[in-house]
């Protein structure tokens, strides 16, 4: 027994160490999903998965991936039901609870009345679901859902415990998918576009540049049509639930950062929603980049001043620091963002 536990612990430690590394090396959201599934699957085998990376400030989805997961219609229903909090293991409860892992299976008599189990999982051909939420230092970086088909054994509590031990590394992995890559100059030159999403969650109309942005996102983000629909639907759904402020998602692409703003045209859960898509301006991008790249509060202050065009001497005066200290902080920022100097840093932030 001791030898078995020791081997299991060693395997978990190996996987925990590998998750952030492979995430940093993954070039697309699809590749990241495949790598997460491969590694986690060594201790929690599964037949399908879905994952989402969240905007660290708004918790809107900004990259997705899945393989043999729920259908688009089922995923949308689950997100609606999850917000109501009435079913088993809602994501919001897992975010703040003592465990970030939840299991729902057909063999659990205490959950036999679960609408998600009865009306979604079983209908979609799955008999067991394991949810993992990935928070770290007060920020929820994303979530991973693992699925087993109806003819397979359900997820065990031992597997849930193994998944729980991987939560910290999964959170770091989702952050490093962005933060481990050097900040590069944006190549996005397309003008802003507007997409109008109707009450039926379909695109009602769009400007020419709006359609072009959708095509570009589908290509650059390496997602299929269903996943792009999920991206649009996620921010549209969140906008309908918001009060007054637009919902914002900052989306990474190989050509630079894209900002999506969504705001309903009128109140109500069935409201039409206008979604503006554009290259992310520095004012929107800076707070998210500070989170993705792990900048300290002081580094963020100095970065703000740099983007405003102030030289190190004036930054030092404005923040009541020595020039030497400012230069040290700038070097730390360059190192974290993978750039060679100030010019390259600003080129990656300003659109």
C-alpha cells in the first residue's frame, strides 16, 4: 500500500510539474486542450473534455477547447442552469468552496433528480462528469470538464482527489498559456466591427468588418465554428445579465490581442446585444497583461507611466522613486514579458 501511494504521489508530482511547461509551449487553444487532456488523463482517464480560459478581470471566456464534449445546445443550457445554482456542483460554488472538484454520476442515488444528469448528460451519452475549477491567488483562470460515456465506470472519489491535487498546476498552466509567451508587436490593422446578436442567439446583422473579424478569429484562434459560436454566445449571455457596464473579453490571437465589448440594446434576458470587435487598446489590455504576466503593483504603475510616454526620470519623479529603482522595475517587466526593451514592450501593447 505504501509503495502504491508513493508511486501515485510521484506521478501526480510529475504531471503537476509538466502542466505549466506544456501550456507555455502550446501554440493554439486546440493544442493546449489536447495537452491538458493527455496529462490529466494519466491519473483521471476520460472519454471527452471541455475547457475554458477566462479573462482574469471579467471572467468572460477568452479561449476554449473541447474533444468529444457536450453539444453546443447542451453547453448553453448548462451555463444558464449553472448560473441559477440549483443543480449539482455549480461552478460558482466550486470557485469559492473548500474543493474545486465536483463529480456527478448516474450511480449516485443522492443526485438521481439532477436535471443536468437526466436531461443533458444521459441524453448526450455520458454517465459521469468531473468538473475542475482553477483559481489561483484570487483569480479564476478557467475550468476543465472531463466526461465518461455511459458504458464506462464513473469517476471515483480517488480520481476526484487526484484532480484536486492538480488544481494549482492547472491554474498556472492556463495563465502560462499566455504569460509564458513573449509579448509581440500587434499586426492587427482591421477597423472595429459590430455584430448584432438577436434574441435567438443568432447573428442578426453585422458590419462588413464585423464579419471579417469573425472570420479572422475563427482562423487565428484555431477554433471551429461551434467554438466561435461559444465565444460569442458566452459574452452575449454575460452582457444580458450585466447591469449597465459592457462586458469585455480580451482574446489572444497570433496577430495580437482582440477586444470584444458586448452590451444589450435594451434590458432583459432576451435582449439583442451589440458586440464590438477591435484590436485591444492599451487602456483595456494593460490590466489583463499585468495579470497574465504576473506583474507586481509597482511594475504595473511604472508600465502605465511608460505607455503614457514618460521617460524613466519623469516616472521616478511621479512615483517618488529613484531612477535606479525605476530601471530595475523596467528590467523585471521586460524579463516577464519576454521583450528586449521599452520599444518592443510598447509595440506589443499599443494597437
